[in-house]
C-alpha cells in the first residue's frame, strides 16, 4: 500500500465517520411533520479532484458527492484565460 493510497483510505474513513456522526441536519417543515430525517450537506476544499463516499451509511442515509472545480480567470487579448486552482468536494446525505 502506497502512502497516497493510505491517505485516501484515511480520508474516506474520516469522511464517512463525519457524515454518520454529524448532528447538522437540515429539515423542512413538511419533513418534520412526517418524520423525515432531512438532508446533510458538507463541503471540503481539496487540492485535487478526490472521490467522496457514495452509498448507504450505517444510520440509513444515502450519500452522494460532486466534485466542483475552483477557477481563477484573468483577462487576455483573446478573451480570458482560466485555470483550476483547487476543488470543492460537496457531499450530500439524505
């Protein structure tokens, strides 16, 4: 196992524990009346486009993720030049 693989595995485990143990749930009035659990959204700033946890947690939530690029653009003679300077991993569990 390489160091990069160990870091990715540790990150995925930490992410799963954080999602499963989080108490930051957002619930609408309609969901509260019918006993819904709500939706949990967390964002992580990353240097590269890593994968997040996708699937069912032990608490019955289903989690999915999006990888969103952070761009910095500068004007040039031909329009603008953009480059990706980082990534945001958005995890959503419901």
